[in-house]
C-alpha cells in the first residue's frame, strides 16, 4: 500500500505545488502593494496554450511509472536456488549463452503496449550469498518472461545442475531492526566508460578449456571469503541487470538514445585518431598502435557486438548486533579486483551507506539508519536507486554477456570451498525403451 500512495501522491503533487506556488507569489507581491493581477490575467488567458505542455511533463513520468509498475506486478517474481553440479567441464561461455538466451527487452510493438500495458525491459538478479558461511547461488527473475527460459537454459548448458524454486525468499530472514541487526551496503559499477570492458574469461584463456587443475577461476577469492562467514553473519552480493535496448518515444522515452555499438565505434575511432581526420600510417618498423591499444580495440569491438545489460551491483554485509566485524568487508569488495585491467576498466565501490565525515554529515546517525533500512528494502524488491545524487557515480553501467558471465558463472571443481555445496549425485532420466506392464 505504501508504494500505491507514493504513486498517487506523486501524480497529484506537481499540479498542487504549481498552484500553491502561484498563490504564495500573489500573496508576496501583495505585501509590497504590487498589483500583478493584470499579468496573471494574461498568463491565465494563455493557459490553453502552455498548460497542456506543463501538465504533460508533470504527469508523463508518473503515468509511465504506474503502467510499468503494473507490468512488473503482472509478471511476478520468482527466487530460484541454483544447486551446483558435481562436475563443470565448460567455460563461462556456457553462462554467456544462458544470459544471451534470457535477454528479453520486451520491445513494444505499438504505443498502447508502451503507455497502457507498460511493456519495458524487466530487471533480473543474479545473487551469490553466504548465510552463516554456507555459500549459495540464486537468481531472482520475472516469473512469466524469464523463469522457464532460465531453467531450461541452465539444464541445457550444465548437466547435473538443479534449479529449485524457493517458496520463501532467503532475504526475508532479515527484518530490519537496528537493535537486532547491523549492516553496511555498497554500490559497485564499472570505474570507467562502459564501452571499455573489464577483464573477462577470454582474457584469462578460459575459453580454450584448459584442464581443471590448470584452470584459473576468477570467482575463487570471492567464494572462499564468503565461506568464512560466521553463523551470525550474512554476506549478500546482488547483480541487477536490465536488458540494454534503444530508447525512443515508442519505447516510453521522450529522449531518443541508441545502443552502445555507436559509442563503441566512436571510441575506436578516437583511439585510432579517425575522429580528427588523421589516417594513421603503419609500417613494420613503425606500428601506429601499441599492443595494448590493439587489445583494447579488439575487446571493445568484441564486447559491443554481444547482447548487453544495464548492470548495477549491490554488496551487503549483515551481522547480528554487537557482532559486526569490519574485517569482513574489504576482502568481499577486493574480490571484484580480479576483473580489473589497469588502463582499461575495472569494478569498484561508487557509494556506501556511510559518510566520509559522520560528525558533520550525520551527527545523530539517523540518516545512516534510514539509508540502511532503504537499502535492505530495495535489495528484497530487486530494485536499484542511484543514491549518489551529487555525482551520479553509482549510475548503472552497460555490460556485455561476456563480462557478466565472468562475474557470475557456475564454478568448476577447482573451487574447493568446503561450504560451497554441490548436488550429491547426478540425476539421469530413465531410458525411454523400458518395458511397461
């Protein structure tokens, strides 16, 4: 009900404040014996011209929010627990295929689907959590649009895997009460321009399928640290992803924006000097580009040629009151540094539920408590709000399915974290030719 009242209030707040502002202005001028009624008469006489445009810009976003919220509600959400198979003989390319197959932008065919039905790209969430040291893999996805497709693709790519629908979301265990729980939350995104890719499994050579004992697993540091959580601690990592697609009025945006392929091509032209009209001449003795620049260009072109998502990462550390251990935070965040390439891109913290100078910014501590409560609620809703209102440093960045598959994939047996549970035995279907009767 709270979200309903917020929507209703937001729809009517704009016109109400507009007329209240006019009333305050009229009263203020009257105190100085300034008669503005002739001017107001002209303004109101021209209201049939300007008022529709004002009301349109005031109501447009609220109406879009309402229709899209209804579309989200109608689709529903499901939390799936992913139980790891005994053996994983595939590279993260298998997860890349899974993410490409569930890439559903829900592009509307007409204006009715946009502004009445509220069709728009829905958010899916890939999650790695530690509950008292037990490491689990989850996916929280739209029920109608993604759930069945995700299950089918996981079973297709990873024989022996189990995908179980959770009746009660694991996050429901933590009900915000500052007397019972203490927590801190972080927003992580790419540090640089999103067309520059992070270090992916291809850079690690995992696409060449090395032997399991020789395989470098970029997720290993994270999983090992999550397994060290105490019974009183919770470590949650949430990767929120929305299919990247072009925006225009037909899709519900007043401003037309293309996809990142154009931006990637512009960056390549910039590196090669084409944006200045300079044709680089290259000879065997005098190459025009360094090896690093060649690798960067190849990575950009490969990256922007794949399906992509708008991604925001949230990491939370939750502990029972009085048992908060700050030393658990840094290793969790540093585990993302496995994906950094100096001079290209990386993943880093862009916002947190804390202040640099608490004494000045939040002397009473109330603002910090309010932020923690909101972050917990948004985690459960699988919702992301840009909290850095000044610099927007935590704005979601675009990532290809290759980048996402590097961060989140089904790890092989080279990861021996004791608390990372796997399916005890491989299940197989019964032969189709068994005699009956």
